[in-house]
């Protein structure tokens, strides 16, 4: 006689998560790994950061693949290898990761780890901007300004710098300030330099100081002093 056993409540379900639950757990784990990797990176523990990004990338998460690519590009805890970096960026970009598109565009722009191709870089920056990476607008402006895409009017670079500003990119402010100074629009230039100061970081502060070196207008001299002050403060916080 067959006996039907009534299982205790919950027995047999402890390790049987639904596909949705498993996906949530996986994303949560990767989020923690990426966060820890960034903390290690910020504290100069590059080997630990690389290990964490490498583990996270095994999940196939495009953000983790992008960070692993960055590690190979910059030499964070591993020997620099631009070709390997390009491979990871390409994989993550194919999955819709905007920052991977941006980073891959950087490589194509200078021919690092891949064959130099300004047109491909331009296309990738466009895709990156469409995926919400504000820095891509500024790079599009620079590519056009430098005449790397001959069929596009160089004056259109201004539209991209303005788009960068509207997206909150400090480099967009700085490059738009250059244009305003070129055309003698000092008040507009001052506002752009102030925007760059408010949103910027060390490299931006240094760029402002270098760009305005030799300018005698008292208002721009004040901008330089503020840039120097913020640069030194940023160094103290490293």
C-alpha cells in the first residue's frame, strides 16, 4: 500500500528559488562586488579591486565587464593590455553598457589596442550619449572641432558642447568657455568657467588654471585663484 506523506511546511523549498529570485540574488551579489571593487580602487588597493571586478565579471554583468576592461586599460592590479580591454569593452557595449561604448570609443579615437578609426569612435560616442553618458557629448564636440569627421561642419561642435553642459558635464562648460572667449563674449565665458568649477575635479581645475594663464582681466584672475584653491583642496582629500 502506497503511503502519501504530507511534507512539513517549507521542507524541500529552502534551496529552490524561482528564476526571478535567482536573478535578483545574482544582481545583488554583483552590485556588492562592484561596490567593493570601487572602494578598493579608491583606496589604491588595485590588486584587490581587480580581483573583485574579475569575480563580478564572471556573472556576465556588462557593468562588471566594463570595469574589468578599465582595469586592463589602466593597469589596475594587472599588466596593461589595451587589446584585452577593448575585448571586454566590446562585449559590454554589445549588451547596452553606455560607459563601455564610451571607453571603447576612446580606444578607437587614438588607436590603442585597436586600429585607429575616428569614424567608429564617433559612432560609439553617439551611442554612448544615447545611453546617458554626458561626457560623450563633449567628446563628439572635440572630434568635430578637430576636423576628424570632415563631412560634418566644425561649427556643430558648439551644439555638442552645449548638450554636454545641459547634461551636467564640466568639460562641456570648459570647452564652451573657450568659444565664448574666442568671440569676445566674456560674461558668457565667466559663467561657463564657474559652471566648470562647480562641477569639476582636479583635472578640470588644473585645465582652467593653465588655460587662463596670462589673462589679466581681474574677473578671470579670480576664477584662476578659485581653481587653484579647489585643486589644492582636492589633493588634500586624496
